[in-house]
């Protein structure tokens, strides 16, 4: 009886593994994208200057990167379709198959590397604190005991819990709501990447960013952790390497994070 059961289990495993490997051969994502003639990318719509809508146009650093990747993969930068994601739903949208990959201000962290595969980094950002000008907050430690806005699911949320454990956190689902909280004086500070704070300060000079950075990490393109996505990841890595060598990543930084944000320049 036990022998039969073990034999059955082994046969089932062989059939299952064969089916899986056939599926991998058939559904390599890069091949499917080429057949389909369209790259589907999850991007932010609320994270100026990376992915945001202004005058009805979706634009930003991440949007440009996605167009450049479409050009490399499909020979035409226009062959890209954008799907809106935010910090809390981007991984679930990736795994639901809504997008081929994410170019969404996503910081590489060891915890996320357990769940998704990352490309090589294409940008570096530091965790910073935004305050209304004239507020007495000077460092991350000063946030203890004060109301601070974080965007749920971000590295800013996690880092703040570590660096200012007594801070009174107010979590928002997206940047629009978080920045509105600051405009409406719901909290004394907001913490996230310096690159995103810089985008907000460009339009709202009554706010400023403290010079301290309490972590520095890379943004990378995220893929489903599966064999089918590997060739797409290699292609994206090669493209990012080339963009870096040719100085194009620096050019994009100059375009989207201009001298308007002196605070941001200081951090680099
Ligand atoms: N880069 C940070 C993160 O991945 C914050 C920016 C974002 O909301 O995506 O959590």
C-alpha cells in the first residue's frame, strides 16, 4: 500500500514537473512581449518627478525609462502600455499578471528580494524628512513624539519605525493623500525618498527638506520571481548598463531633478 502511494507520488511529481518545464519553455515572458508587440509596465501616477500626470500627460523619470526599455525590447519606444500602481499594491498587481514589470520608484531591500526579482539599480535615493519651513525639527530623532506622515508600504514607513520609534505615524495609501495631509497641517513632517520630496517642493516652496539622509538605496525594475521572467530581466539589465555607460541615466536625472531642488543636490 505504502509502496503504491510512494510510486503514485513520484509519478505525480514527474508529470507535474514536466508540465511546469513545458510551460516555462512555452511562456517565456520576453518572447510573449515580442509576439504581443507591447510592453506592459506598472508605474506611479502620483510620484513627481518619476511618474505623475500634469496637463493630462503621464510623464517622469520612470516613464522615460519604460519608453527606453520598450525601444530596446521592441524597437519602438511607443510600444509601451502603462498601468497605475502605488507603493501598497505594486507587488500584488505584478503577481496578478496586470503588468510585465514595475518601474515604480521601487527601492531594493532584502525583504522585497525574497518576493520579487530586481534589475540592477538605475537611480539612488536617500530617506529624508520634509517639514514646513520654520518648524523646529532638525533631525530624524526630533520626530519622536510628533505626528509624521508616511506612505504605507514604503521603505520610509519601515525606516521611520526604526529611527524614530516614538513618532506618531499617520499612514496614507498614496503620495497625493500624504502630501495633502502636510498641506492641511495634519502632521509636522513627512518622510520618504529625497527624490520624491524634491518633486513636491518644486511646486510648494513653503516646505523644505532637512539635509540629513538616514538611508541611501537604489531604485530598480521589479519582476515576478519566476523562470519565465529571467530573459526579460537580463535584457533590462543590459539596457540599464548601456544607459549608464552612455551617461543617459545622469542626463535623465538632470532633466527631472533640476537645480530647482537645492536640497536634493546636497544629498548627492
Ligand atoms: N522608494 C521607496 C520604496 O520603494 C519609497 C517610494 C515609493 O513609494 O515607491 O518604498
